[in-house]
């Protein structure tokens, strides 16, 4: 990977990565006397796949919760698209273009695949209350346009056969794919994935890895993900930030991170000289 500049960098496979989209600066997050995140800074660049790794309890999910507004840090700043972000609720941040999936699947189990993914379009619905009640005018047009977009996502994720199936009846791997579809329905600029492959078998992980790469390539979506499978992280990530006990202990390309003695000691568990 070439040295980074303010305007971006070029990956080894020739992909052009843009400038800084998201930057967290000196973030510290406390829960009472417990420090979940301690003075962490890193950036996420436009068009890249940015991994966040570390042992259980390192503060990774807490960091995603800071980025999408579930948690508000006691210290530090969050910058998005060149502007310092004030304290905002998650739904307002979603409207700015940040969507996420969760470590534990958070779908409406009694609703169909189609309807679950449709819920991801809420930030695109602007019709007034009475228009929605009567399903006339703007509300009707929005419904048609949103459904067309959702059908494209269903095709993209190759889940046409389960579009009308209640998600509670689906196997775990397909539920994870539906959750990804719901996040994509928001047309995010930045997609946050919290352990998208947890609990999957090898085949399901290969499918999810392919879809993540395709989302990044075909949709142009910037992705930040938490993942414990180091093979997956090293294969699909452009850069990796490593956390341990709430602190940042490594940051760089997969090759740089995997060779870092501090990372090896804390997480990868391989002896080094």
C-alpha cells in the first residue's frame, strides 16, 4: 500500500481510496469507574474496508456505538465528512448516512425478509402523516420507489427465494444476510458491521466475505467491521486498528498489524523473537 496522503491512497490491487470520511479523536468512554475506551484516535477513509479487532472486552463494540451515536464519550471528538459532530441520537446519525448491523441479530422475526429490509428505508420516507395513512400522492410514490430499491438489494444478496419467508424460520446465516440487506436499504455512506460472521460455518463465511467485498466495490460503500476471524480480516481489510483493554495498540495494513509484537502478544497469541 502506498503512503497515505490527505487525498487518499492506492491499495496493492490498484483500488483508489479517498480522503478521510470519519475520524475519532482522543475518544474516552467511561461507565462509572470502568474505562471502556481510553484516548483512542483513528480514521476511516472513503471507499476502504477498515477492520477493528481485539480480544473480547477490548471495547470494539463500544467504539461502534460511539460512531453511530448509541454512546456519547466523556472526552474526544467525532468528525464526519469534514465536520465535527455534536451529540446526536442514532436515528439522526442514520440520516447522515451511517448504518450498522449488530453482534446479536436484531430482526423482526415474524415479518418477511422483504418487510424487514423495507424497514431500513425509514430514513428515505418523507411523506406526511395523512398521506401515509391514506396511501395517496407522495406516500404511494415513495412506497413504490422504496420497494423497487429493496428488490434490487434482494437480488444482489441472492435471497429472492426467501423474500416472503418470515425471518424467524430462516437459518442463522440467511438471517445475517437479511440484516445486511436491511442496513444496505438505508443507502449508507458508512456501513458498520459488528461481527458479521459470528457463528457461521466456513461456507457461510465465504458467502458473507464475498458480499462485503461486493458492497464495497459495487455500491462504493465505506465499511468498518469488527470480526474475530483473523483469516477473514486479513483477506478483506485494507487497514486494521487493534484494541486491547480499551486502548489502541496497533494500526496499519494487515501485513503491518500481523507482524506487530504488541498485537501478537495481546491477540494473535503467536510467539515472536
